[in-house]
């Protein structure tokens, strides 16, 4: 069986397999750890393993490589990118900064290493509010996700100027999706990710990152949940809470890049230790500064 061979090779190569919450179920099942991008990168840095097999999209593997330069980070599917992260380049960010002198730059971890290197501090969907509150500047440039930026802006008096990027999976939800799901599941709590549009967030019971959704689903006395994030999340939620029910806010919330990884590709990556993800040292050093400033908050 593929899973057995993966397990054997993992031991042989002194590797650890990390899978994002949006990965296909079969990939989540062979992972040593699943979580959101930052949880996984931090775990990678703390691991004794020499090889990190990162099942996710490119910016996540890059973040792991930045935080663990001494380890070999491999990505089973090198072509898995994040369309939102690609919506801003380092050059565009430099121009954005020049247009707003004196503003602090906060970049969501869903961004390239080059964009992180141009930023003052990173944030995740779990800590954006705290990160912005920690800044001395009154004006903040928030890249690349306009929806997360607008959500964070609800909790601060600072002026937040957002880049016009978005996650096509979360930005696609509409108030009509909410109305339909609520009508079908009137007892369910609606949990949505802050990458959703403001009008969808306004209708939610709770707004959480994927790690927050996982935690809330365990702790809440509710038995049913409508989940407004990528559909792969429901696989983990159901495994961890077999007695509760989870309904997708929309069946169409599928991240194509997240689904490119397969067991065959994980096996091949373990056999060849390729494709390797490496970030040039000069960029990695600057990007690490932005990540470490976030971790200090
Ligand atoms: S779900 Fe959205 S933010 Fe996450 S990798 Fe896919 S496109 Fe990027």
C-alpha cells in the first residue's frame, strides 16, 4: 500500500510530513501534523527531522525553508501555488510603499518570500489584529488580501490601506450562500474565515482562522456547523468531532492548487528528495525578520 511505503521511506529519510488543513483527505491521513501555514512552519522549525515534506502551496514551503534553513524542505507538487500570493510582486510593493511614505507594511503570510522581505512584519489570519495593534505607525499598508485587511481594520483606529488581492475560494462566497445554508441547517453555527467578503463576515456567528475553527468546533456545545472555508477543512473537522455535523457554506469552495498533491507525489518526493524549495539567503534573511517580528508580538 502507498501509505505503508510512505511511512517506511519517511523513517529511512528521517523526514516529517506536514499537511495543510486544505489538503486532500488521503494526504492529511499520512501527515505527522496538519494545521495552518504558520503552525506547520513553526512545527517544522522545531522538528528533529532533517527533511520536511510540505504538502501545501509554495509560499508555505518557502516559509518553512526560511525558518529552517538547515533542513531540506521538499514539496511533492512544485506547481502548487497560491493565486492570492501571486497578486502582488516585490516590485509592486516597493511602488506601493513609495506612494505611502511613513506607513508600516504588514504582509499576510500568504505571500512570496520576496514580498515578505519588503515588509516590516507578517501576520496570519489568526493574529492580524494583534500585529496591527503592536505597530507605532498610524498608517498601515496591508498586503495582499483586501478582505483580511478590511476585517482587521474593524478593530483599529489606524488607517489601513489594503492591496486589492483576494483568495478566489473565500471571495466567492455570497450572502445568498449564507441564506441557503442557514435555511437548510437552521440549528448550525456559521463559522467563516476572515478571507471572506465583509458582507459574508457580517452574517457569521464567528470569524476564525482554520486553527481557530478547529478549536471552536471542539469546544462549542453546538452540534452542527456551517463552515465557510476551503472544503478540505471539513475532513479534519469530522475526524476530530465524529459526533458533530459539518456542512460546507458552498460545495464550490475548492482550492485547485491545494488539491494537486497526491499520495503518489508524496511517495515520489520521499524517493528523490525533490523538488526542493530553497529561498536565496539574502531574501530569506530579510523575510525571516518580518516573520520573527510577528512571532514576538
Ligand atoms: S485557499 Fe486561497 S489563500 Fe489558500 S492557497 Fe488557495 S488561493 Fe491561496
